């Protein structure tokens, strides 16, 4: 009887053990599936949360960015920081500056709320600009409200930044000012997907024609600057188009409802030159 009792007890214990192991193994399988299907969102979330938190107001606002992290030190003591006030009285006509070349086409894209702006990442590596013979490939574009650059001391309602990178890792940003006016139908597909929640990402249903997002006149002002967000890295090639584009008040308000203020104040120009196309 003792042997039978012990045998039954061993059998019961074995059944419980198998059930427990099976239950633990099933959970990772579910998690693995979830992770695969949302890998883009998880990666984006990691980017959002990486490093110290910064914002556009309070103790983590622009005036304190340089204090938040040693890698952000340029935000506080850099000598070529962006954005700047573009004063027409300071513009110098360049005799060597070649006209901006823009090679934008239809492309698939995804849209993301990264916690600081709405960012659209493009999939087609054929989208690029050429600055004085150097090609810079478009990586993403995003928005600021109000504008970061000023024209003769005044901000526009919004600003659009196209961020590019060359083969040697140099960065070039194309800035387009946005003023209130007529509805801009070229942005309707993007605006229909504006993500309200941080780390919310979605693929745009159809390709977007990037060329239609720009003004017809590509005359520009150029200067040496920096990223306008931490870590405020310098040696960025800045090109700001002189002609703004328009968006309706409703379109601007839709973005402002998500980001009431996500602009960095203008920085001292110092001894830098603002050069205009011939």
C-alpha cells in the first residue's frame, strides 16, 4: 500500500510539473508573436524613451537642454546653433553657391508621433537634394509649431524640416516655412493619419508625392548650423527656402492640438554668414 501511495503521489506530481512547464512555454510563444507584429512600434518607442527626457517647457525645456546630459552640452555652449533669425539686411549674395537641386518623387512612407513632433519616414532612397555637388539622401521629415526659424524677427505659423544625410554621414536639413492661407491638399493624406498618441505609428495607405510639398520657387538661404533638438549636433548644412507654403487654419490647428508648442527659440548667429542664391 505504501508503494502504491507513493506511486500515485509521484504520478500526481509529474502531471502538475508537466502542466506548469507547458504553461510557461506557452506565454513566450504569445509574446514572441506580439513582438514580431509590433517591432516597429517597439523600436520607435525605444527611440522616444532613449536618454534623458527633454521637452519644450519648464525645467527640461530648451534653456536647460545643455544641463540634462553630457551629450547635450552643445545645446548650451555650441557656437553654431540653430534655428536663427534670418534678417534680410544680413544676407550676402553668394557668387559660388549653386542653386539647390531637389530630386523628390512618389514614395511609400510611415508616420510616427515620437513625443516631440510628427515624423514621416520615407522608404525610397532615390529622394535626395544636391548642395554644391554633394548628394544628400532624404531620411525623414517633420513639423514644428510655430516655426523655428524667424524671418526678420517674425515666426511663421509652422515649419517643415526635411532631414537628409550624405554618404559620408554629413547632415543637411531643408526648412520650409508654413503660413496660414488656403487648404494644402498635398498634405491631406498625411493629415488624415496624424497620430495623437506617443509612439503611435502607421503606414500611409498610398504613396505621397514629396515634390508637391514644396513651393515652386526654390530660392534659398544657407548657413552652417545644428540640429534643433538634443543633442544639438553642429556642422549641419541648413537650407531655408525663401518662399513659404500655405496651410489652412484648420490644418494648422489639427497639428497644434497635438503639439501646441514644439519649437526651439532662435539662437545667436554670431559670426556666421547667411548666404542667398544669386
